[in-house]
C-alpha cells in the first residue's frame, strides 16, 4: 500500500500567435488533457503521467510499484498543510469571443505601433491559456479550479551604422481581454520603438562602484532571482543557497521586507498549489531578518515550515517555486530617492542576467540607465549591468519607495516554466558595481 497518493487532472487549451516583421510566423490553438499521479511508499516517490483521465486505480498502483523499486532507507514525512479551496475565475472579457482572425488583426495593430522610422525589425506575440485543474488525494482532498491567463510581448530593434539596440515589453495576467484595457498595448508598443531608437544615441556605461537607484522592474528581478530562489527549501536542502542556516538572522537592511503571496491576483496567482495546499502569504524577510523559506510538503517535513509553494509546469513533478514575490512598500517618494541619491546611476528595467545562489553573487543587465547629477536624470546609458554580492546589496539598501509595482513573466527551474510576478518599489542602494552589458 502507498503511504500517500495524489492525482492532478488538467484539461484546457492554449493559443499562441507570433508576428515577425508583419509576417504571420505562428498561429496555434491546441487543446490538451492529462493527469499526473504520485504515490509515496517506502520513503520514495513513484510518478506516472497519462492522457487518459477517467480511471486512475491502475496508475496509482503503478506509481506505488515504482516507488517500492527505489531504495530509500530514510523515512519521508509530508508536513501537514492547510487545504486549498475550489474556485473558478471567469475573465471579464472572454478571449473566446474573438476569432483567431480577429486576434491576429489585434496583434498586427499592436506590432504596427512599434514600426517607427529607423526601426529595422519588430515582433509581437500573443498568448492565451485556459486550464481546468482537479486535485484529489488519499487524504480526502477534492479540489477544482478554472483559470484563464493572457499575455503579449512586443519587441523592436533599431539599427544605425552597424549598431543595433533592442527594446521589449511584455505583460501577462490572470484574466482575459481586460488585460488590454489596463495595459494599453498600442501606447506600450510605441514606447518600445521609441526606446530602441533612443538607445542608439545613448552613452555606454562607465564601470565602477556608484550609488544606484533600481526601478521597480529591476528591483523586482533582483529580489526574485537573488533572494527568492535562495529561499526555496529544496535548494536549501541541496546546499545550493547562501541563506542556508540563516533563519532568524539579519540578512538585509531593517527597512526591507520580502513577501511571496500566491493569493494576489497577479501572474503568479493560484488558489491552491499542486499538492492541494492553500495559497497563503509567506513573509520571507521581515525588517531585514530572514523569517521563512518556501516549502513543499516534503521540504517542510524536513525543515519545518508551512507548505504552499509546490508547483509544476503542466503534468511535471511539483517542485518548490515562487509565485508573486516582492519587496513591500516603504515610505519614500521617487523624487525624494533621486534627491537623496544626488549623484549616481539610475537603472531601469531588466533584460536578463545570472545568479549563483550558492555563492551569493549575481549579475543583471538593465534595459537602460541614466547618469544622475544633483538628483536629476541627465544622460541615457545603454548596455549597462548591475553585479554584486546578494547579502551586501541587501544590507546596503538605504531607501525603499512607496510605489510598489509588479512585473509578469515566467520562471524557469529544473526544466519547468511557471507563471510568476515579481515586484518592488524603487530602491536606493548605497554602493553597487556598474559595468557594461553585452
């Protein structure tokens, strides 16, 4: 007999449209269904997936037999978790009310707004996902949810005399076509084209140590990548985090509080995680003190804590993941932070980077930057990066803005992508390393 088993059934459809320089490169509307079955027996997991969703006794038995074949002498205990609740979230404007042809024309209108004189290429992507999930377990849980997600991305590249500069913006959220009402994609596309052109005339960054302001997007990426991943309990157990053994100790400025909250209706929202645990807020860092890790039932059983962050891509195995991770608001207005900075660098947006959570170091590339003199942004910078030690940067945060803003995206880990949001107000950092970004 299995010590525990659970079944996740997923049904839904996904739509994706890609326009590249006005050409329709991809258009797809794909239904899907399947189930993932886990069984815990003898201290090990057996895992089975199937596209047949009307009977699971044989799959539970197979998962149990697989678990028994794995030699795991250590007992594996699952922590108790608050049970989730069923919910259906209907979009205010259902994307199914538009035909594929209408969606293509809408995307084409968005792409055309980025085609300013001097722009050499553009791309626009539309995505739509509707998922009905059913979770059941040997402990008696029986939960259902239906969620629609939508998103779009617009990219523009400017070229002059062999120099290329790109700009891109994307938005995604739980819900339907109301996303376009909130975000105004036509104006956003114009800004993308304008920014790419402006970057052709920007200065290249001068490397060195400077006082730095991070805008909400880059600060959110920092807290997600550098701090959020370092608090994921499976990474802690693997010895891959600089925050191992630091619960209850100060790791940052006392004005910094970091939260992960899957209950917020941002892109990382879910009513229950992929183990049926209720979505609840986790205060990771409270006034600079490391307060908690993020947990699945397995990691909470080993380390203590409350499980609510086990997530998977589709029918993959649930692993510990973030949801909506952010730095909470402080008291400073953006203008006050600029005046406090006086002379330094303002960094805006994120276009990727890398982090080593074990060594506690990172390097992120900003979309653009500005030289700040006497509290005023005076010159635009391109190809600029931020790097440093995670704990040093956390301790050197000297002001936290009151203008929290979220940014949507997808987070990759162990070959899986899940929707997330990260957020922050503006941050003032006493000193950080600035360099050129390729």
